[in-house]
């Protein structure tokens, strides 16, 4: 537990974007390197450098560290250091100008297309698509071929082939901005289209333009250097980094330093810009900060303060003791489930009820270590299945229990089934994971299971993909999958919430019948007391990560003790109640300040 | 599936027409009067008019375009006056060499990039991930034309492991091992940037997929982690990686220009660079058009492959 602070109510201080950027060591290094190179390039006229164009035949191809030539001389005896710094200046100017040109024209196309929509949009974007249909550098070469080799023409060519990136990005943002209220207001106030575009839309699109520039400028420097390397860009005596490398290539074997020095400079320049660009993007993309893109592990991370007893005697199917789960957000633990305990007997149905965010789903997922981790972290408690603490098991042992002794049915069956596999295969896979049977036997059994859960023409339907089935059928597949290995316990996490009301009733009936026939224990997670009343023997009410009340369903429905339970029960509308429902429920929540 | 392929083929036709219009327009960018340039000091007004009529340049642009496309469809891409042979013959011959180079590079970048991306995502923030991320960063920042020179210096000159240039050995070459031997350095260099991009996007796609609900379902079924990663997560991630590989085909075809120049590979890119400096515009025009058309077809292939993997896309 070292380094973890539990402070649910105190939000951490948000750091400024600049601090975040500097905290990223690579980005800071990129900024430093780029700043240094840019400074050298800017200071080129005042630095004590020899004239980069003065040739000196007797002193040609001097190695680095020669007297008076720190980096040696090239094939015409010119000082490489001087040429390098002046060449860097040219490469930077050309690369940045090309970026600016592409940004101006690309953004203009994107703004107009996104704002006007209709035919203008179609024509402009088709044109942009055509530009993108060329292999990247070949179009630039065709343009240089037509205009003739030269630095300025290379600059134009690179700018043109990069227009599509800007046009597409900017159009996307413009489309979403144009429908916002302030644009509508400006239109109603009688502003002209150009005025709206430049005073209302452009300021909101500007950040995207800046981000696109920062991510493409390194690439454009690289490509202009490439054209110069091929002899299509800078023409002698002007030299950018690319043409220095191109000219030195002829002496590659005798004087490799003349090639390597400008090459390393291009690399350093582009890498520093890329590091910086990645850093900027990371800072601006909130998803990367929240850990939402971290890879979840096979089993939730478990770091318990105390080791509970590994086994207990005479236990029912499931015993949960003091379970505590939270989300570790970089050293800061946000609790979601706070030390809850409950038990589930063989063949019993327990309802776990609460509003969204009350911790009931996290509870359900914690039982088999399925809370995504990072950031999920189980910090305390035990989960006994058949008297054995599963949180103390080795990873492989826990995985072997999943779907075999304890299986799950999840909420939205469209997102919980794999979209690319036939449903029959997915059911068969669950069988094959735990039983030593052949593939065709598994398939036959999968079809039988599908029939059990009430899917007609199961053999034919087993060949369907999830998107080809209705919501109710998909949930039946989910249940068939859960039944595949005759589990003792099914944990159903809001199994009917994503379904139509009539389908809901049928799925609940199905779960109820299966439970009776097979003696299954069912843990039903829901926010609907109507469902609890219909199905559950006992109920536990959850609020803010704690169980506030639990007991036999009938008793609790008749005589709820906790205030929150009363309100949840009141939320079940009665038939024919009509408008009175709201009048009845509203005051309950007003007093509670909810 | 056949219907889907047919539909995609039909959709490719306007794109190819668009390509030809852009190539046509680019050639109209040429400053000055082509007849004047061609005639030089013989450019009397009568001669200019005669040449313009002979080349069809006195007609309107749309007319010129239609005539030009008509010729293209008959396989007439014009004649290179520098090489004194039909443009199409030269382009096809050169392009076959480029296809070998670009195809090898595309194969390398797909296999290595996907593998590196998966490993990097599965071992996120571990050492393997850091090493992959480091090489990806170097790969996408490294000028390929410079890296090629460095490779020649070490692998060909210093260690004498591989040939520095050409497609076949001058004496006694010409068989497959000889070709592969010559292919390793240029294809490896060409693949570097693309490998970095593919690895980066595979990693991102895997991390995105590993967060999906159906992965949680796979875990809840009790599947082993290896099955979850490769059968469930990778299969879904591949759907978004395939178009990326299609786009890389364009970068590899374009990047071949540098690599062929550095390694003296007798392909289309080397031809284009020479043609630009000798102002052999018909050759440039033909080369760019053929490469662009092939690129469109490769992307069509990527679309079809994607639809084969994802049944939702076929509808």
C-alpha cells in the first residue's frame, strides 16, 4: 500500500499543459534539441563562420577536427560546419514555409467545404481525395517535373501534396462547429458567410490547425530534404541539408563524414520535432492521461492489506467478505466498492440493486477478477467459491474457474459478443475452453444449448454473426454461453437493461426457469426493483459502494429500513398511475437533496 | 463477396479518372509554350502553329484530355524522345523491378510492424514496449536516403556482407538467391519507416480493442490469455490495421524513389528522377500514372481483405 493515498473527496491539483509537457522527459528533450538547432540556424549570420560557398581545392575532404575546420571540408574544400548551419537554416525555412502554405490552403478548403456543405463540399473533398490517391512523393515529383527543379518549386510541390491532411482534418472540425448555437446566432444577426467563417468558425478550428502543423512539419522538412537529395530541390551553390547529402554521396567511400554529418543533422532535427509533436499530442489528448488506453491485465490486480483465511468450512456457493475495490489513478485510489459482504446459497437468487455508480457492477466483476486493471485494484476482502478464496488463487487457477464454476451474462449483448465470429463458434469456444471434447462435438453441444435458451432454428442461427441477430436473440446467446459448462453460479450484470420491455420479461423468465431446472445460484445486478420483486429470493441494496440493507425480498419490499431503499422502491411505477407517479416520486428526492 | 468486389471495382473507376485529370493538369503547369520550347530558335509563328496543330495543342483542354485518355486506353502513352522508345514499354519494364522492391518492403513492414505492435501492446510499458517505441521513433524520424547510405557503408563496404547496388550481380548473377541478396539492403531500408508506422498503429489498435466489452466476455468465458490476445483481440485489431498497410503501399511506392537512387535499383523511381532532370515529361507522366493506378488497386485489395475479415462491412 505504500505510495497509495486514499482521499475520495479532495481532487488533485490539475497541472498546466506546459508542466505536463515538461514532465514528459522525451518531449522536453525534443524541445531542448529543437530549440538548440533552431537557435544555431537563426544565429548563422552572426556566428564566426567561414563563408560556406568559398571553395578551397587544396584543402578538399579534410576530416573532422582539422585545423580551422571543426567538421572538416567537402569535395570542393568548403567548410562543412558553415554549410551545415546555413543549410539547416534553409531546410528549416523551406520546411516551415511548406507547412504554412499547406496549412493555409488546406485549412481554407476544409473550412469552406465544411461550412458550405452540399455540392461545394462534395467537389472540394473529391478533389482532395484524388490528391490523396497518389503515392505520396510521386505527385510531388510530377509537379517538380512540370515546374522544373528548384528549391521554390520543391517547396510548392511538398505543400500541395500535404494539402489533403489539413483539408480533411479541418473539414471534420468545421462540420461540427458550424451547427453550434453561436454560429446560428451569428447567422441570424445577419453576418455574411465570410464574416462568420473567419470570426466565428476559424477561432474554434485554430487548435486543430496548430496540431496538424506540429505533426506534419517534421515530415515536410524530411521530404523537402529528400527532393534536394535527388537533385530536384536546392540547386548549387545554394545548399540545404538534403543537397549537401546528395552531393557528398559521390565521395561516400573516401570521405564518409561529408555524408554522415548532414544526414545526422536531418535526423536530429526531424526527431526533435517528432518528440515534441508527440508530447504536445499526448498533453492535448485527455484519453492518454486518464489511463483509458492502458492494457487491461488478465486478472484484476490484487493487493490486499491482510491475508484472509484461504478456506472456510461448510460454506454456501458464494461468500463475499469485506470486498474492497478501487481505481488506481496514478498513486491516487478512488474507491468504488467499500468493504461489502454478502452470501449466496445453492440455487438461490440474490438481487444486488442500486443506481448507476453505486458500485454494483464493479462488485460483480471483482468476484472473478474481471475489473479492468489498470486502473482496477482489489485492496481488501475475500471471495469464497465452494469455501475456497479465489482471490488468493494463482492466475491460471482463477481463469480455469471462470465460465466453468462461475459464469457471467453481461448488459449490452451487441458489444459483449465478438463481432467477427459466428455466434455458434462463440458458444462452442466456451465449451472447448473447459471440456476435453472435439470441435464437432462442441458445435453440436453449442446448438443444443442454443435450443435450450429458446432460439428457434438453432443450427441455422448458429452460423449468424452477432449483428445479424435481434437484441433478445443476442442475449439468449450470451446466456447459452454462460450455461456451456454447467456452472454453479451465474452472475447476471443488468442482463435486460439494453432490451425492449417485452423481451426483458422473456429473458427474465428464461433465467428463472434455468435456475429452477439446474439448481443454479443467480446473482442478479439491476437498478430496477420491479425486476428484483419478480425474480429474487433475497436482495442487497447498494449505495456509494456500500450495502446499506439486505434481507429477504418480501420483507424488504414490505418494510424497508433504509431511506434509500424506500426511494428505490418508490421509483417502480404502478400500472395506471400516470402523471401521479412523478408527483409521488419527486418530493422523495428533493428532501434528500438528490 | 463477388458483388462486393464488383462494387469496389466500380468505385475505383472515378478515382482513376480523377488521377488522370490531375496528371493532365500538372502537365499543363509547365511554364512557357511547349511548341516554342521544342522548336527553340526555329520558332517562327508558322512553325509554332504547325507544331501546335500536329500535337493537338490548338484544341481546348477538355478535347486534349479526351484525346489523351483515348490514346492511353489504346496503350499509347507516347514516346520518350530521350530514350527513343515507347513510354509504356519503358515504364512497365522499370515498374516490375519496383514491384519486387516495394512488395518485399511491404511484406517486411506488415510482418515486423504487426508483430512489434502486438508485443508492444501486450507488454505495455515493459522493456519490450520501450525498445519497440524507441526504434519506432528512430524509424519514423530517419531519412531513408541517409539510412541507405549508412547501410552501404557498413554492410557493403566495411563488412562486405551484401552488395551495395544493382539488382543482379554483373557476372554470374541472375538467379533468385542473387536477387534476394541484392534485395535485402534496399528493401530493408525502404521498409523502416513503414514498419514504424504499422507498429505504432497496431499497438494503438490492440490497446483500443483490449478495452472492449467482448474482450471482457472472452475472459469471463475462462479463455487463456494467449487465446484472448491472439484469437479475440488481434483478429479485431487487424480490421483497422489492414487499411493502414494499404496506405503504406503508397509510401513504399513513393519512398522507392530515394531507395532506387541510393542503391542503383533499376526501377521506376530511378527512371522518374532521371526523366525529371532530362525534362522527359511523357515518361514522368506515364510512370506516375501507372504507379498511382497500381496504388489505387492495392487499396482496393486492402478494402476487400478488410471486408473478408469483418462480416459487418460486406452489407
